[in-house]
C-alpha cells in the first residue's frame, strides 16, 4: 500500500506454491489460526519483539489488537469463501509487525510478514483498516499461488530503503499483483459489512488521509477520480491511459476496474461469483503475465464454471472490453 513514492516490498517471493489441503474452520473458538504480532518499536529491524500470539488476551497496544483482529477476519474470509487454509493453504503462521520505522507512512508485505508503520501528518491508521490489512495479506496469498511470484524482480541494493526491501514489482504482471490485493481487500471489506456489489462504495483505504489530502487511497469503481480519492491519484482506468513503465499502483487501476465492472454486472455479493472467478484464474498466470493474459484466464474460468453463454462469462468479457484490454 502506498500513495506515490513507496516501492512495494516483496522479499523472497519466489517460493514454490504449496498444494491445497483441507482443514477445519480455523477462526472459531478452539480452532485458532496461527497469528503472531510483533512490535518493531519504530525501528526497521524485523521481525520485531513478539507481543501477542494466537489465543492470547488483548494487550494495551491498540495497534497490536487491531492487526490481530483484522488479520483474523481476512483469514476467515479466505477460509469461508474459498476454502483456503492460511496464506500457503497449509496452516502457515501469519506474522505482522506494528510501529515499523519512524513516521513510516505505509504498510507492506515483506515476503515473510506484514509490516505497518504508524504514519505521519499526511496518512495513517494502517492497522485500523481491514481492507489495507487484507491487501497486504493477499500479497502473501498470491506469493504462494504463483511459483516465482507475479511481476516480482530483485531490487538493486542502491534502490532499497531498508534491509528487508530486496524485491519489488514491475510491469503489467506487477500491476496484476497489486490489483489482486486491491480486489481481495475490497471483497473482505464488503463481506464483513454484508454489502452487495451495488451497495459498496468500492473505496480502498478510507479515512486514512488527512482531510486536506483526500478521502481514500484508491477507487475500483472510478480509478483516478480525485474527487473520490486523493489529490494526486494517477490510477489508470482503461488501456487508453496506459503507458509502459508506469508505476504498478497506477496501472493496477485497469484490472481493478475490470473486476468492479464484472461484479456489478453479475450482481449480488462480489465474492460469490466474480471473486470466485478471479481467485481461480490468478493461479493460472505466469510470473510475467500481461493484462491480456489475465483477461483470457478469467474469461476461461467463467466459461468453465458457468458456460460460454452465461451472464457471468459475458460480464467478464464485457468488463475487459470496457477497459480496452480485449478488443
């Protein structure tokens, strides 16, 4: 998650995807996930000091408790909706660090844990935002879905902001990586609120910006609409705006909008059909996949699941046509 200047951290994303295994409900009492929360103490050394593990009582630090709770909601979504058992589908421990860095105005996935800064006078509240926490967690999910990662490259030492920042995202594949996290973050937010695709506002990172800067980080409904988001939102909405070499957080607006259009056209709850199509299609992508590859993968899944004459398939195709990926 970033506004403009942050390079997303994706260390060690080249892990081999694990085969799916079945597991019982994990978020219910007596069937816990394996959450561990650390306190970085405004330092950048990770993982940080352990402060709360799975099943332990809340602590005095609100940031710790909010990350613990919101991580549980996100994990519960993946299990209830998609049958997924943690990030790797094999019950892996999920680690998060709060109070990372001094005035660090961002959140990130390092390849091993989620990390949250306390923010500054411009942006903050990362630990309070369910969709932001789900966004970072979903980078971990995708890391285990696609061997080698999606759009991942090794970051030169001179470009690293701190030690753990060994990898970053680039190209359309990197934008798809960001988009997958935005889509999952939006769906978890809607799922937790019980909202249909029509009822949701499709904003990501609401109430995190100082009022003079804007209202939200991104909009899947209308990417780049600064009246809905913030004063420097440069997200693309269609391929007519796309330029090679663009920041992945800007170009991710194109697949983001394709998902929004699909979910709205199908109707109902976004996770039931549109989300199921995206979740099944993305593991089929290669590390250097393009938007066209994603359009074809989601279209094929929609056809296989619902038929080539179904409204679901037609909704997917129309969405990618609308954003000018399919012609």
